[in-house]
C-alpha cells in the first residue's frame, strides 16, 4: 500500500507499519497496529477505541509542542474525526490538522518530517 525507502515510515500495509526498520503490527510486534509518532519516537496509539475519534483519544499530542498533526484514518477512511475533536486539537495549539487515509497520511508525514516540520502522526492501521 505504501513504501518509501527514505522513511522514517519505510512501509505500511494492512495492520502493519515498518518505521526506521522496525515492524509494528496487529500481530503483536512493536507497538501494534495503531501508532503515534512525535519527535521521531514511535509509541502505541492505545487511546484510540472504535471509529469515532473523541478528544480524549488525541490527548497524547497535548503539550507535545507540535504544529502539524497528521491523522491516518484507516485504509478505508473508517475513523471519523468530528468537529468537537478538531476543536480540541486546535485548542491544544496545533495550527494544522491533516486527515487522510492511512497510506496517504504516511506519505504526508514522511514528507513533512523530512522537511523539518514540527509534525506528529496518529495512524489507524486497519479499516
């Protein structure tokens, strides 16, 4: 679905990411199939539950100082981001919010990261 030899996200396929050479998957490898990347550090996006993104599910980016948040809303775009959550992200000081299907979100994140932007990624690795 997504490949980029320049990284930091090397590849993405249903339920699995390879980031800086390390596998993260639904099969229990790495941090799992839902990921958070802030300042190049990959952690599990364990706050995400269901397919309606609530403000508490983005709490991991609060106070991180990032300017751009990219949300990968799944391969099929199943994860919905309501206005209340968008407002909470903006209120947290994030100046730009980009919501895309996860393969495209990986490409966008990589590009912004390599350009030196202050960017974070929250990505849902399946539907």
